[in-house]
C-alpha cells in the first residue's frame, strides 16, 4: 500500500498492483476492513519516513507497526492485526 507518497509513479511502475492512498481517512479504513474481512492480517506500506507516526495513528492501537526497510527518506512498514 502506498501511503501519502508525493510521487505519481506508484501505479505506473507497479502496473496498478499497489493500492494508493494520498490522504488519510475513510477510504484507507474501508479498504483495510475489506481485506481484514477476507482474513488478511498483515499489510505492507511504503511511505515517507516522516509519515510513519501518522500511519500508526491512523491504523490505531490494534495494529502493530514495525519498520521493515528504510533509507534517508522512505520506509517500508509492516502492520499486523
């Protein structure tokens, strides 16, 4: 899941196989609830390092968010419910 990335190549470079959420709010929550309804409990997010806490807050206390990989600007995080 591409979360609040200010880069418009997410869908082009991934062949539209990545869910893209530019803003926080209901669309992301609805998307995750749909996937969780199918039994999925682990999600990977690509985002800017500065947005990790915003992502944690949006996912709520029920999600455990851990850093998987990062560089100076970007991070890949795993959220587990």
